[in-house]
């Protein structure tokens, strides 16, 4: 019999794989200490949208059961990722007077308190949204006290007026509701949703990179997630609606081989930057049936891969340009996700962004380091870090089961904890 412990569970549902990670909080570092994990092939999801509830429910059950067995525990609730082209983002701001006199005007300056921060951030949520959309994250970029900008934490500062600039992400309530139904089918409660790109950035970007300016590009199988940081704040989040599965499709079509052969060839020999590829190397391709294996130059495979990867990264570049900060101020590009492991990806990114690039491996966790130290687990490890902090997350209940008072109380609790 499995014993139920006070662990935190995160489930990442991607286009190609579904991961369930179970962890506890390390009392010394505050980071996730992973106790068990499971990863299976995803069925029933396409580009972040549920296309078959029964298949996806079974996929979730398989991943969670594997993690439960490894951790020797049972799971009743979890945090879930959200991604796909239904995600939208915007930058907005709010303002309040923090001191008023008896005549209703602005009075003497006083110290900024947590309640003021909660109130001004609450004002930023008063943006018109379609009926089918909900707010996922509200992330402060900076505070302004009496026209003094660039403030990260205004607590105890004297002032008469408090402003805040925030980045807001929203999602389709229908998409989230269908995901929730899949978890309900396997007797799991969704604690909350966490944005893919935000989670990946949490596990791969350093504080100095966020401060100096960085673009995080998470190359998945079906989509590419993009987030732009500057001066410690998020200035854009976006999604490119295709991923590195198109690379596999191109290889399969051009070489006339099955998709599974093409995927293996891409992982073992794939290179996406022809300038650095070895022109003399030959690679063997397995054939179907009894036909003999054949050989092709590595350069030919690279010539098949490079155009598609260049298209993916250029689309990510165009998505990054939607940020309200110039890309000339960005100091680094960090590539993560399974697609980032394709050899030559860093060099190709540097040629497009004209900025130093590196591969982002997940950091800030312990347990199973040898097994999961891979960019393809960056999102789920970042989700664990967010979930254990339980901060910067607006509580989401797409089914409408939670009353307005409980929603308001939990949201204020999360926001206030950010500034303690």
C-alpha cells in the first residue's frame, strides 16, 4: 500500500511526451527534491489542445502511476502546464493614490504597505477580456513611486502615488476545462495551471540573465514557447505554433523513411548548421523490410534540417520582437526543450539573433540528477519550483467550483507573499 506524503506533484503534457514529477521541498535550499518521476508518449493532445479526452486521460494516468511507484506514494492533486497558441499576453499598468487628505485630494506622503501593492496590482486586472478567456499570471515588471521608476520592491518607501507595470498572460477557459476533465477522469484535482515558458525560464535562466536581458526559447515537438526578460521583468510571452516535429517530417519525406526512423536519425546524427558540419562523414540509414541499408553524406542530412530549424528560430525571433523592449538590449539567448539538443542549434541561433546563445539545462533541484539533467525536462522542473513557492500564480478554477471569496483570498495571499 502506497503511503500518502506531503509531496508536490507537477504534470507536464507536451505534444510528444507527458511527464509527472513528484517532489518535496528541500528545507535547506527551498528547491525541489525529486522523489519520483514518470514519462510516457502523449496521446490525445495536439499543440496544447485536447483532441481525445480518453486517450489523454490514459496518458496522464500512466505517467502519474510511474511517478507514484518510484516515489512510493499516492497522488490526489497536481499542478499542470498550459501552452499552445491559445495563450495571449499583454503589458499594462495600474495606479493608486496611497495618501489622501480629508478633502479628497492627495495628502502627505506615507510608507507603502503590502495592502497598497495588492490594491495596485488588482487594478491591473481590470482589463477587458472576452468571456472565454481567463487571467493566468500577473507578473510585476517594476513599481513607480511618485514618478521614481525602476523599483522592484516598494515596501516602506515614502510616497503619495504608487504605480505598477505588469505583464499579464491569459488562456482559453475551454482548453483549460477540457484538460481539467482529463485529470478528473483519473481522480486527480488540478491545483493550478502554470505557463510553459515561465516554468522553463524558472529552471534555466540565471538571475543575472533576467536582469541583463534574455530571450528564452523552448523548442518543443509541436510548439515553441518564447519569453523575453529585461531588467528582471517579463516583457513578452508568446508561442510559435509549430515545433521540431516538422524537422522529423522533412527527413522522413525527403529520405522516404518512416517517422520513427527519421526521429532516430535526427537525434543520433542531426546537425542544423551547415557551416560547421563535416563534409566527409557518411551516415547509415536503415531501410524498410529486407532492403539493404544505405549511406548518405552527413552534409545532405544537414541540408535537409537547417532550413526548417532556421524557420523555427526566425519565427521565434519575430515573436521576440513583439516585446516592448528593443532586442538590441538583450544580452543572451537561451535554448531549451528537446529540440534544443539538435547539434548546431546554438550557432544557428547566434546567426539569427546576433546575440550569444547557449543550451539551457534545468538547475536548482536535487534527486535523479543523472537521469533528468536534460533540456526536455526544463518545463516540469520549473513547474515544481513555482509550485513549491506557490507564488506569481493566479488561482484558476475553470470549472467554476470555487466561490468568489475563496478566489480573492488566495490571489491576495499569493501576491502578498512575493513581497515579504
